[in-house]
C-alpha cells in the first residue's frame, strides 16, 4: 500500500491518494524460491551422505588402495551417469534402455557385438532409475572381473518385459552372461551382491535371483512397475505398453 | 575418544535412502547393537514404532516426501528415545517439538552414535 498527498493546482494538499498493489505473486515467488533453495540444500546434504556411505562401505570390502579406488570411483561414476540421464530429461521418468546404455557404455565398444539390449519402452521414475543404474553397474563390473567379460568371447544379453495387467504391472529384467570362464558360485558375500539385493528389495520393492550356471551367470529382477506415460507432460506420447 | 556405549541395545532405523541405511546398520552392528529395520516407508515405520521392543531409534525426517513425525510421536508416547537425522535444519520441527534432537546430514558417524548412546542412557526404554 502506498499513500501520497493529493495536491491541487495551487499546490495545497487537498487529499490523499492511496494505491494498493497486489503483492501476492511476489510473495508466492519468494516462497517458491525459498522452497527450491531448501530442497536443493536437502538434496546436496543427502547426496553427500550417500557418497560417505559408499566410501565407508567400499572401504570395508577393499583389499588394497587400488581396489578401493577403482571400486569407489566406479560406483560414484555410475551414480553420476544415471544422474546425467535424469537431468537431461529434467528429472522426468526416463527410458530403462537409456539408463542401461549410460551405465554399460564405458564397458563396451561403440558398436558392441557382445551386448544385446532387448525390451519394450519402459519409463522409470528417478528413484527406480538410480536403483537400476546401480545394479547394472555392479553386474557389469563383476562380469569384467570374474564373469563373461573377463574373456574375449564373452557376451551379455539384457532382456526385459512387462507382465500383468495395466493396474498391476511387473517389470521382469534379466542379465545373462555367456562365453566366459566356467562359473563357480562365490564363496563370500561381497558388498556388490549385498548392494544389488538391498537395492532391489529396498528401492524397487522387488525380487532378485542369482543363477550361477557353469555356462554363465543369470540374474533376474522383478519389481512392481508404475506406468509413467499419460501423466508425464514432458512425454505425452510414450505410455508404456 | 570414548566408545559410545550401545552394546546389546535394540535400535530401530528409519531411513529411505538405502545406502545410508546400510551404513547406519553396519555402524550400529559394529557398536554391538541389534538393528530393527531399516524401514524406508512411513507406514512400516509407524507400525514398528508402536509395536517393536526397542531401546532407541534413528529416524530420517524425510521419507520419500513424507515426514517421519508420526513415527516419532509414537515412540515418544512409549518413552523410547530417538535421534532425528535430517538434511533440513531444525526449522522443520513442529513448534511444540523443539526439544527433539536433530543431527544434520552429512553427519559424522561417531556423533550420531554418541548422541544416541546419551539419549538411551538418560531414558532407558521400558521393555
């Protein structure tokens, strides 16, 4: 509100002029800004805590400084990779295939002949995308160290499908390795497999099965899949089947 | 540095970020605690807060957009001490709940364990 004297032609004050300015939108904008800053602070602090968690737990399983360094940085880059996909798409649900490609890219050639990615369009909300990204990273790292990708003829096939009804859809996702050295089931339960199990149960609310066949490891994930199509304004035309 | 005395205690963990939950679990297990949880969803946390026999709790304030306060209230009613963990400041506490202890993220694990041990020592939970 603003009050100014109203002056007549002879400069005598003849009244007052009161102006009301609606500041609702300014106040709202300020409040919105405050909320965004708070949320950003929260996310940064949370992310730092996640990084500390990764460091602490990777350190526990590490046999040497080199071992720690590659495992820790690999996990950080995996996290960063999925974040890159998510920020590119403005934190909207992202295609599962994009997450897989991002996480697998550093481990294969540009046009890989030893990698098959096969499945329908399936959009993952950010939490699920981060969980899948982390899982794939652990699997591909393991495949390099001990599995199919440790041998020149090794190959990986990743398939996924959507099952169930429109209301209750399950995403079934499998990682199959072939052509590697004969598989021996691991004797110790490392942080990598714990990470996968916990990610699937805690973050995806799903199930995971490890099948250590001599001809190659197969890992199958299934988790409730929330259809992300029609409500997503950024991608109006991509409702998953 | 004194070791926080939490050996043999049953500690409930509520944290929706899986990696952070895992770190808390490991640290509590190292301190000799029995971990109840971790719970990542408010509904599970509230049920556990009402029914589980625990000596103390670590509660992340924000659970996938939901506030953990209903679980905190349930614990307070039962006289179970708890420590809130949050990426937000103390401002988030309801005005009449300013006495609740908050540990800011990112936290030093030893601070969390010491504060929790203090709370548990001062207010032993009835089993």
